[in-house]
C-alpha cells in the first residue's frame, strides 16, 4: 500500500456529494477533553463568587475571533482553580451530562414517534384524498339523497376518521413525551446556567473566545481539505511525472473505435453526466451517453499531460486530480482483463474484447500499477506531513486564546487531550475502512457465486486458465474469513493501545507489534488485494481466448477487436459480469488504499474543534419542538331529503269509480323513509269499506311522484220527519136535521228519512206504530133517529194514509210527499132503492155460508184498531173476531143487503143504495182497505182471516126490509174504510 514508505499517514479520498476529493490530513487541530486532569491555574483578581451572586453577569470583551495570533493578556496566575469552575465542570460532566444523555435518548424515541406520526399522517392524507375524491364525485358538499351512497361513503369515512383519531392520539402522546423531556432538560439547563453565571469573567471570556473560534472550524476544515489535497496532488505528480507520461502515452494509442460505456444520468434539463471515482464528466460530443473514448480519456489525458508540464516548470495551478489517475488505471484494467461494454446501434449493451488487451496488460504491469501505487503513497505522505506540521501551529493558537483571557495553558493537558482525540478518530476510521474493504470483497464474492450457480460451462471449465475460475469462490471466501478475523482482533488490540501523536499512522500501517497490534488497515488491504489481483490470471485468459473462441457468431472488426454476438452475451451474462466486477473492485481497492475516512471534512472539523475544560462555551439544550401541524378533519356525508309528490285520486265507488277530485300532497323525507299521506274526504262522501284514511309511501333517492287511489261511497244522513194527517167530517147536503158528526181527527206519522248527500236521493220509512185507525162511523143518524147517513165516496176529497216506504230525489220532492195532509169525509143520507127488501135470518138455512166476515167495528172515536187486523162493527156484547149474535150483513153494489145468521141462511133486502153506486163493482172492507173485484155482486177480501167464512156470490132472495138499516151501515163502513185506507200492511 505504501510501497516503500515505512511510516507515513495514509491519505483520505474525501467524498462530498458523490465527488471524490482525495484529501489527506493536512493538519490536525485539537479535539477531545482538553486539560482533563491537568493542574489548571487561573488568573483571578478576586475569589470566585457564588452562583447566585454572579447570575446574570455579562461576558467581557472577547479575544480576537480568528485566534491565530491573539495578544497575550496574562496578568499572573492564581494558585488554584476557583471552586466555581470546579463546581461548574463537575455538574457539566456529571448531572448535566446525564440529563442531556437522557434527553438525547428521549429525543431518539421522540424522533421515532415523530416519524411514525409522519408516516401515519401520509397514510391518512392519502386516504383522505381518496375519500374526498369519492365525495366530490358522488356527494358534492357532503350531501346525497341516496342512502346506499351515504352508507358506502360513510363506511369509507369511518375508516378515515379512525385514522384521523389515531393520528391525533399519536400527536398528543408524542407531544406529551416532548414536553416531559423538555421540562427535565430545562431543569438541568437552569442549574448549569446558574453555575455558569457564577464563573469569573476571565473564564467566561475564554469560553466566548473559544465559541467564536469553533464557529470557524467548518470553514477551516474545508480550506484544509482543498489546500492539503492540492499540495499532495502536486507533490505526487512531481514524484511520478515519468510514470504519468508513459501511462498516458500507452493509453492514447490503445483506444478502441468502440465506445466503452460508463453509467450516466440525465437531469431535468437534459444534461448527461457521469460520476467516476469522485470526478464528474459531461457529454462532450452530444451523443447522450458517457464513454471513456469520447468523454473521459480526452479530459484525463489532457489534464495529466498538462500538469506534468506545469510541475516541471514549478507551476502550482494544476487542473487534474487523483481521481483521474484512478480512472486511467480502471480503463487499463478493463481493457486488459474484461470484455468492454458498449452501446450497439439498436441501443442494447454489447461486449467486445479489445485487440490491445495483451499489450495493455503489459503496460498495466509496467506502467499503470506502479503509477497508481506510487502516486497514492506520495499523496498520503504529503497529507500526513501537513497534519504533523499543523499541530504546533494549533498548539500556539489555543495557548494564545487561554492567555489572552487570563487563563493558563497546560501544554501537557493539551497534548494528552489531542492524542486521545486522535485515538478516538483513528478507531472510528479503522472500523470504517475495514468495513469498506470487506464490502468490496463480498461484492466480488456475490458475482462469483452467481456464476457458480448458473452452471455456465465456460466458467466451470475455463480451458485456458491455469487456475480454474470455478475455484475462485472458495479462495475468496477464505480470504474474507481471514480479513474478518483480523478486523475483530485488530479492533480489540487497537483500543488497548495508549494514545499517541502517531496513533493514526499506527492504525494504518506501522502497527505496534510489541503491544500485539499487527492487523493494520494496510495489512488487511494487502492480503485482500493480493488474493483478488491473482484472480486476473484466471479471468484474463478466459475472456481473451475461451469466450472469444466459444462464440461462433462473434466477429472481428478491422482493428482486430472481437465483437460478441447478442445471443452469446445473453447466454453468458454472469461470466461477463464477474469479469467486470473483478476489474472494478480491484480499482476500488486501489482507491481505498488512500482513503482515511469516508467523510474527511467531518473528521477534520472534529479535530479542529476545541473542547474539554476550556471549552467554556456553555452547553445549551436545543429543545424539541412539539408537533403543531394540523390535519384536515374528515367530514361525514349527510343524507338529504327528497320530495314525494303524492297524487290522491278520489273515486266514487257508488258511481262506477267515477273521479271525484285529485289532491296533491307534497311529502318530504329521506331515502327509504315511510311518509304518511292523509285523505281529505270531500263533502257528502265517506270512505269505502277497507279504505284507510291514511297510508304511507316510500321515499326514493330523488324527487318522485306517486299515485294513490282513495275509494269513496256516498254519505247517507238519517233524519226524522213528522207528517200530520187531518180528517174532517161533514154532511154532503143539509137536511135540516140535527146530526152529530165525528170530531176532527189529526194524526202524526213519523218518517225516518235517509238522504244521499251527493245526489240528493232519499228514502222515507214510516213508523208503523205512529198511526191509529180512524173512528169513522159507517153510518150516523140524526138526533131524532129518523135518518141515517153514510160516507159519500164520490165527494171524498182525501186519500188513504200511506204507511209504505217511499223514495225520491231532492228536498223539494221530500217536502212535497211528506207535506201535511187534510181530507174530508162527507156523509149523505142513506136510502134503499125501490123494491129492495131486507130479509130475516130465519129465511137463510143454517148450512148457507157467510158472505162476509164480521162487520168492521168503528168503535168509539178514540179506539185504534191494531195494524194488520180487520176492523169490525161489533154489536154490544161482541169482540173483534166474533160478533155477539153471529149475524153478518153484506151489501152489494146495487144496494141490496143480505144477512147471514147463526144458521148460515142469507137474507137479501133487494134494495140498491143509489143508482150512482151501481157500477158493477163491489168493495169489501178488510182491515181498513177497500179491495175491488170485477165480478158483479162478488166481494173478495184481500186476505182471509182465521175464524171468518170465505166470501162467495149468493143468490138473490125475497127477504124483508127489516134489516135495511144494518145493510146501509155495513155499506157505509165499507166505503169509508176503503177511502181512508186504514188497513195496515204487514211489516216487511
């Protein structure tokens, strides 16, 4: 690795933003705990004040912020460190350090909680966005009238709301942890502040000056990287000038016409670039790719050639870099030992074996490898020299800071602190560097294992190779195992070594055999590099001879390059990859030999920073901030209402379902609700049977209309109407005789009237019990008893009282039919026609049938014959069904009368009532109703009654007149009853 240099510091290739800057340690500033354990002496005019007395004391004037050559301000030295500083350092390194350690531990947990919160927030926001998209599409403004849509969206909402609640819980819990940790840290900070405020001004002034200096270390580190690497590169170019010229010349003549590709990237502007070993190359010819031939080698060769010329003239404005030397070595390695990748015309990656491979292998052995190793050794030596030369300058700078603020400088303490810090950094670098070496070795091991697993025949046999390629995997695994054990043992031994000025050199190259440390970075590197480099003796012939001869479709161009066929490249991809990986890892190992740390600037900044007892910059806790961001609260979708327009169609079932009216009712509700309509029954109607007065309709997800049919029937109103029926009695002609007429008879008939309220139809039914039979005598006499009078039918101006139901339409007709009735019964003198004789009962045989039932009995004026019974003229001592003397008298239309006695013999008078009454008809009173018969002289009752004889036509007889008056009475009563119609009809 050092190639002849026994004891030099290895240089570092610094990587910033993926650009490798080979930066050695130009100088090392002090770091670590300064003056720890040293007998610090402090100049103080007075004794230390207490924390309470010094609280709030302002810092005095600070020394020069540059701190390179501050003026000394030493006024003397106190005999001992003030108690206030002892107390301050004791708490800062004790209780405060513990509190800040706990705080950092809590901060680690909080950071994880914050990350969890952020992850959940991102997840929530994505779900919320999806939900919002669905809402905007399906339910704008979070409103919908479709219940299914609401259910679906609210299901999604519940998931989002659960995430939202969980997110707030995470936020609250995290903020609680932050508040708790901040409170504990603040308590420790307040106590440290009080102790700091009690320090003497000179100590606080030193702290302020160191704070100003430490703020400049980052910039100083960057300057150191730039300056030291430039100086190291210039020294290496000067030392390796001839090797650079030889290598450049050999490479210039070996470039193939095929363009060897380098992985590249295209930015947003279309610019194509490639990072190669820390240097950035651009597309120089506009072909949208980066190749060695077009874009890298022209720059590398020109820079190195120009720099060798400048160094020969002692010029310092060099343009190249160590990265270009590494790129040159890498190109030679790939040409010699691999099939170079290139971009074919169809855009795919092809492979070629360069015709210059053998010659390049020779040039690599004699020029390329010596150049790379020699250049690296010189480069690292210069960096180490820069570090060594800066130490004395740093010691002077720190001393001036202390003395300028009235504090003493302990050189032994500074040395001890510097050495310890250097040891700490060296251990970190040792671990990082060995990890990188093992990483490269394992990367190559993976490529070899893939080739083994593929079963590739050429890889398994490699006829031209002295050491078969299928044995390389085991060899490399053994080397890796050895390196891992070296690292483990070396780390343990290195930690036990005492700190020293050359600890980094010990870790890199020299070791300390007396203390048991031989596993240096250089030794581990040499072992791995030697093993991997020997693999080239197997890989090179495989690629140059075996692969080329195996591809029967391979072609050779005019320059003698072997161009592999696409099919062969595909079939043997693992072999091509193994060869390329070997070349790249060998180059990376060469590069890694000069790397001190992967972040060189950070290491330098740490070494440049002053800390320890006189890092009097008061530590200050940077409090964690609670999570204050807010997230959008999800909103649920509400179900809006819709209108249902209900058409209520009323139909008249009593009129063939004819339309009555149409009402509209607007009901409002949500999807699926049962909404109630209520019928408004029109006047004059009532609901039909089974027709409900109200019902429901189901609301849909939008405004709708529904039709409901309401079945009606006519409403019938029942009322009661009283009708009066007045009968007056009068004589038809005056005879000059005094005649006692019956008194006026007024009866009230109660009618039950039912009226259709729609069309006015009505029916009226009389109360059968509301009338009485009229006490109308069939014959009356004058007071002298010399004249008889009977009702005159021809002059009767009334009609029968109807007890039958009637019907009609309209109130007018009802009023007309049930108006009060007045009738007059007129009596005239009763006379027998000439020649009519009244027979006696003795002339009628007992076997002759009766022609009439018992003569109706008018009875007194206040007697009412029961409805449905015959009115009979019952002589004194008789009853309604059987006269006392069992004698019946009948009168025919001619006025002749006949009497039937108990012996059933009929006697006739032979006299007519009057000529006007002889019309060929006869009437028989039966229950108050006259029934007419067409057969002359035959009287027929409408309904035979029990205990009465059947009526039949009887022969005329020459009976005497002695029963004439009886016959006239019977006739008159018959006529009157027929006129008045008092026979009551049996109830239906």
